[in-house]
């Protein structure tokens, strides 16, 4: 193969990856925007599968790992059982699990945003742009408090924004795929 043909193959591979990635993002974005509950349930079920698989791995580590002490084995087995139980509960009750997952994630993001705002204020003396840092900190703290006290509405808003972002990213990447290397 010549260098020109390798370069052409690489360019086509990049174009294909951009196009497929863009298409997947576009589809995921439309599903999230137009079927938000179904998309959230799907994510919950994917996490349930992950929890069961992780649980089996932890149990396997507890049973088969060489050189582990009794407490390490028991800990891995118990952790595995907790993961498996969580996965089974999620499969048995997808709607409430999805709602609780949304609440937990929204509260965690809210806490993170409050902490991020406080940290930004604590490093104000090091900031190149004090005005923007204060603005960022205030917005971050207010948004974080909002999420902590209104997690369902906050989670729905974040989910909707994610869907819109995926649609935009998908469209941009599809256009990039057609224009890459030209």
C-alpha cells in the first residue's frame, strides 16, 4: 500500500467515525427529547445489567481470587450480592428506580455545583478574571441549590438539555463527516 492510499483510508475512517458518531448522537438526542421517560428507563435498565455483571465479577473475585484473606473475600462477595440485588430491584421496578436514580443524580450534581462555586470563590485571589469567577460561582451555587431542592424538575431539565446537546452535536458531526479532508 502506498502512503497516499493509507492516508485516504485514514481519512475515510475518520469520516465514517464522525458520521456514525454523529448519527448515533442525533438519534439518542431525538429519543431523549421526544421519549424522555423511555430513554431514562432504558438507561436505568442498562445500569441494572451493569450492576448484575459487576456483582458477578465481585463474587468471582471473592471466591476465586488467590491470596485474598477471609475478610477481603467476604467483602467482595457481599459487595457482589448488593450489586446483584440492586440490578434485580431495578429490573423488577424500572419506573420507580428511574425516578430515584434521577433524583439521586440531580442532588449529586447540585452538591457538586455548590462545592464548585464555593471553590471558585475560595480561589478568587488567583483568578485572572475576578468578575467572571464571581459570576460563575454565583450561578453555580444558585443552580446547585435549585437542583438539591427541586431534583425532579432539575433532572428533567438536565435530561432535556442533554437531548438537545446530542442533537446539535450529532448534526455538527454529520456535517463534519461530509466536509472532513476536503
